């Protein structure tokens, strides 16, 4: 997903942006994705249908619609749109957090999934993107947000966030390999797995920032 973002998005940013542009882009993308998703079911040739299914999986994986929604939210904030105060409304915030918790605990399978599996694949990521966009806008810009992340310890974690990005997958694999044949209880396994992975990633990220990244950051300052 990230690589697709870097590959496609800079070219779009060269165009003249507007809210209508993002809406149109979203509609065009969803039409293309819908066609690619439905097409394998309409083809009777088995080998061609299988190939089209793989293409549909790629379209589902990259979730370009989520990037479009993120760009749309960013543009609304950048242009001081009248829609932003609506997103700041406490009722909207409560609804967004409720839907997020609902999604985390129950998923969207038994809602969209029971309507149609294809509708689920098309609609679910889009809904989650709008929920996440609303929450991010409030956390970043709304001084009266019902949830605040303005804490010193979070600022410290923010400083080493690049280390989290780089090292987390390494420790997820190492800790999983270490615990795999040692703990059979799934609850105990999950607890230790996430606690150890988080602790090791955090420690390594702080050490990396202090003794490795800071050196290059100081070099960068010479060119600013």
C-alpha cells in the first residue's frame, strides 16, 4: 500500500486540486474497482477467471480509495473548508469512535458481508477510511477534541516513531519464533507476544535514535 502511495500520489499532486477533484477521483476509482471485482464472476473461462481474481485481489490490497479519502480530508483542512467544523462536532466524534470500536470488536462481516461478499470488499474499506479520517482530523487539529494525544510520553514516542516503523517487523518475527513452541495457551501467547514485541521495539527505537539517527539529523541541519 505504501509503495503504491509513493508511486501514484506525487503525480496527482501536480494537478490542480479541489474537493471536486477528490470526489471525482474516488468515484472513478470505485467504478474501476467494482468492475474489476465483478468481472471474474462473469467470465466462464477458468484460467482467465483465475487471472482476473488475482488482479481483483491486487486492487483490494492496495486500497487506493483510502488514500483518496485521506487526501480529501487533508484538502478540507488545508482549504479551511466549512465541512471541517462539522467534523469537529462532538456528536460526529462520538459516532466516529463508536463505529471504530464496533469495527474493532465485531468487524463489518455480519453487516456488509451478509448483504453481499463483493459489497463488503468494496464498502468496508471506504467506511473505515472515513471513520479514521474523521478521528485523525480531530486529534490533529481540534483543540476541543473529546480525546487528546497531547502528552509528553507520546511526544517522546513520536520522536522515535521512525525506529518503530523500521524495527517492529523484525521483533514481531523474532518474538513469534521464540514463543512459538514454548507457550500453548493462546491468551498467554498473545499477551507475551505483544508485550515483548512492543518492549523490544521501543527500547531499540530509543537506542537507535540516540546513537544512530541523531548523528544524521545533525548533518541534515547543516543543509537547512
